[in-house]
């Protein structure tokens, strides 16, 4: 069916200068080649329906965390015809600060998270400072408020979000990390989000240093590849190469918004 086929857009809103040694577990500590990190939200569109994957962070959080902020994610969404105020469904791949901020951006949306992720970010694990530093208490509290407002949808494992869009629990990076499989005109595309930050993480099978469970990270690479139509159909969460490998949504949006389908 036509409405089972989706367009996918990656919207870049921030960046962070890093060295390659910061992006791989166990790499030579003297490896200091530049390997910046880009920050994205993703939009899925089919007919008159839009689904947003992750919500990014805002400018005050960028200052707090020392990130370069370009523009609010909703500005990019408007450029491709998505009005944040009318979005009905938002998928949160995990609850790290750079994926679940901008609390008031989608006022009428239902938020989709894994049971295990909410257990993780509200439970015993957060008594450890190292485990909780990628999280923000305000983000977690905002999600709990959505729960009490009837706007939080829990999932346990693999779930159909809409015809042609499914989420799949992989864990690894966080306890409840989920990836998104999308049916497109070129086949099944998998938005890996932070199941793999960079192409090199999954291609070299070297995890990013922040991980809840390393074996689950490695198995997550395999799962993402198995769900996608080909390895080239898996999109990492933070790699600037995404902007180079895929065409701009429009010529004037080059380096900002690319189309993945």
C-alpha cells in the first residue's frame, strides 16, 4: 500500500568537535585525528502523516554541555513541511539528553519508549554518577509528566508504530535502546540512532565508549543489519558522513537536512 512507504529526513541541529580516540572503546589513546559528532532528529513522512524520531536538545543545554548549536530542530522540521504542533507520534530511541529534550516542542504527540528505558533512567542504575551523566533529570521528569497526562506509550521489545514503521529493542548503549525500521521506496532503512554512533562503530565492530552492555551493543549491530535491506540501509546516530552520503532535501538545505529514502 502507498501509505506503507515512507520518506525519511535527517535534520542536523548541532555539532561537537571530537577526536577519534573519544569515539571507540579500547582504541589507541594516541589516535587524535578529528572525528566530530553531529546531532540529528529524524522525520518520517507518508501522505499526511508525520512521525518524529527523537527530539534533540535546546540551546541552553548546548551551552551547558559545550556543544555547537545551529538552530532548533523544529526549524528544520518546518523546512520539510512538518509542523511540530501537529505531530501525533514521537519515538524516543533512548533517554540520553541529546535525544529527548525540547519538552514543549510536540505538545499533542504521544511519546513511544521502551519499558526498560524508563526503568533504567528512574531506577537503581542512576545511583551511579557515571551511569547518569548522559541523562538530565528534567528530561526524565518531563517524560513522567507525559505519563500522567496520558501521552506516554510503553513498548516491550518489537512494536508496530504505524504501517511500515516498527521499533526494535536492542539495548546495549542504554538498557532500553531501540532502533526504528522504516519501509521506503528503496527498501527497509534502519535508523540505528545510538545503537551505533558512527558507521565505523558497526563496520569495525568497536563500540562507542558509553555502553550499558557491550555484548548487546555488538549484537545490536547484527540486528540492525538483519533488519535493513542492506548494510548501506543502516543509518548511524551521529556521523557527519550521513550528510555526505545522502542528498539534500533541497539544494539550499545542503549540509543541514538530507533525505534517506
